[in-house]
C-alpha cells in the first residue's frame, strides 16, 4: 500500500547514527552495530528494487543520515563525543561495501558545533578522517 509513496520520493534516508561506542572490529558491539546498519541498507535496497520494477523513472537514491559524533541520548559516557576510527568506518565506508548489499548513492552528514572548541575538535576529526570523504570525490580539474 505504500508503493505510491515510495514511487514519489527521491530517496531513502535510513538513520545510521551510532548509539554505542565500539572498541575494535572484533568487539561484539561492533558486530551488532554492523548488523544493524546492514539490515537498514538491505531493506532500502529491497524497496529500491521494488520501486525500480514498477516505475519508469530512476529508482530512489539511498542516502543514509550519519553523524561524526555518538548519539547523545543512547551512548552513555560517549554521548556527543566524536566517533572513533572503527565507528567512522561503519558510518562512512561500510554503507558502500558490497558485503552490506547496499546500492548507496552517498551519505548525508549531519552536524552542529555550538562552540569554537567543539568546532576545532570537529575540524581535527575531519582532518584525521578525510580519506572517508575525499576518496569519494571526483578529481578536481587542473587549475
């Protein structure tokens, strides 16, 4: 019954905000978080194929919402803190990984830095994790 709605939208926007801090790829919390992200992306892929099978236009894009901080309401002591490298991989690389079954078009990165200190730490985080963002960009034309 929701097919007309899905046909009318331009994209699916699953939330990939991280509710928990993980310590390493072999950590159980990491596996559970990866499974949660994969399930969301697989469902979006299913819906995308459904719409593509009955529509003349392009299928809706898959553009997960992400954040470079842990969700403040659910991550305990880590709430609101910058995510670590393992979790950055989960949010900004794994959605494009064929293991997740995703046909992800990109990610929507949400952010808000209310103080200059917060902004400085976010800038440092983006500098340290630039590969997740820069590698996906097309080459710049020569100047």
